[in-house]
C-alpha cells in the first residue's frame, strides 16, 4: 500500500480518554483536539457522552462510547441498555467488550447472543466488538471474529487497553483475514506513535484507538505512556 503521511492518519483515529478520573475539562480538551486535528471520533466512557456531544456540536467528529467496559462480564441486557442510553445522549458509535470468560469457555452461543443483544440496541449506529486479544489464543480470536462476521457488526477491535497488553500487528492481520474486507478492524492499546500506527494500518486496521493521536499525526517515533 501507499505509505500514508502522518497527517493522513488522522481520519483513522478514535481520540481516546477512558481514565476513571477523566474530568469534564479533559474531555473538552479531547474534543478540541479532535476538531483541530481531524480525528474520526472521540472515545469516552458513557457518562461523558452528553458532555462530549455538546462540545462537538456542529462538528464532523463522532462521539464513540464504550459499553461493558473494560471487563465485558456484565449482564447482556445491561450492556444493551448502556448502549441505548449512550446513543440517546449523542453517541454515534459503540465499542462493547464481549464476554471474554464465555468465549474462553467455549460458550459460543452465549457470546453470540450477548453481542446480538447490543447490536439490536444500537440499531443503525455502528457497533465495534472488543475481543481483548491478549487473553485469547488464536483459535478463540478466530471464533470471535467469525461470530462478529456472522452477526454483521461494523468492526472487530483488538483490545481495551486496560489488560495485559494491547494490539499487535499479528492479531490485526489475523482478524482481517478472518472477517474479510467488509468489516472494519480497530487496533487499540499501545498504538502511540506514527510507525506503530502505520504498521497496524498496513496489517489491515481501518481504525486506531489511541490517546496519543497528536503524537501520531505529528510523526512522533518511540512509545510513550498511555492508551
């Protein structure tokens, strides 16, 4: 593929702030940065959606909300309700964590039903499904992607950024091979510089979750701290 210049990576980026102690002022700054640099979205916890939506009113930047985050171990109807309420508050995309324990135990029908319930609640709003790949073997990653492909979700996503490790090029490539060309792949967790971002895109990522979006589009090298 043609190498993207750093600034051209901006539309791939979900500019992310998911810290438990994130303040309204920090969310407002996140939104200002997303406007300035042309990021695709801001990604926040659901309680911050109304504030982010107000900050971005009149902007092309989408508000993305996480659901069942970061463990994915809540009740399916609770996840669906959170998604529904986040959308009503202004979210234009939802990132949910699938039930990792069920997936690892081989309870694939329950995993599918869990995702399907949230997908129904989302309606026309795109749903991304977080696998938490660092906790899975390759067969489990593939099965999760197959379930997501069968349901027709918008994206599969590598990681929450809150577990043992984040995205890898190998996992992104595996996910892309499994879901095919019509479903998005989001790399998140540890994507903190331009070189890493480019490697993820070359492996098949069509979206990047990062709190280091400014560093990425500035062409920074070397990994710093953060999501």
